[in-house]
């Protein structure tokens, strides 16, 4: 969607109107025919941008109505309420990229430790090592 907006703005800079009254600020750098082609592409990119916005709003409505997941409130406030049954998985997902990677490494380390030692407590380590 950001790429579509960038295309829209870039084409609008060079677009030329038929009468030349509402041309883009850089339209003097291209010929009239090229400016008209860019104006048509500008109109087409606007329609694509409207379609993408409709799909975006449709996805938000889908998550709100079907999945019962409110995305707009956390987007505006920056905070998301997490229910207790999904707290562990959502807590890891809510972390940033580094935090998520660290949580995965710690989780993998703990799983290997439990598999090798049979327990995750330090007493288990002492018992296992001292046998």
C-alpha cells in the first residue's frame, strides 16, 4: 500500500492536465504527450490505491467480526489487552524482533536442558552431575 502511494505521488508530479491548469509541479520536464500518459497512469494508480484501502478496511472488519480481534484500538493506543489463555504465546509475539529471537533461544535452550537432564531445576543438575 505504501508502494502504491509512492507511485501515486510520483506520477502526480509529472502528470499534465488537458488544459494545463492543474498539471503537476514537474510537468514542464516532460512533453505534453508523456504528461498525458502519466496523468492516465496517475488516475489508474488512484483506483488501485482505493481498491487496496478497501481490502485493508475489509481485513480489519474481518478480524473484528469473525476473529473477534480488535486491531484498531491497539493501533491507536499502542497497548493490547491479552487474555490469560494466550498470554504465553502472545507475550512472545508482542516482543520486538530481538526479544522474540531471544525468547526462542531461551525456550530452545530450556527444552534441550530438560531433555538432557530430565528437569529444569538446579537441583536436578546437581543430582545428574554427581551420580
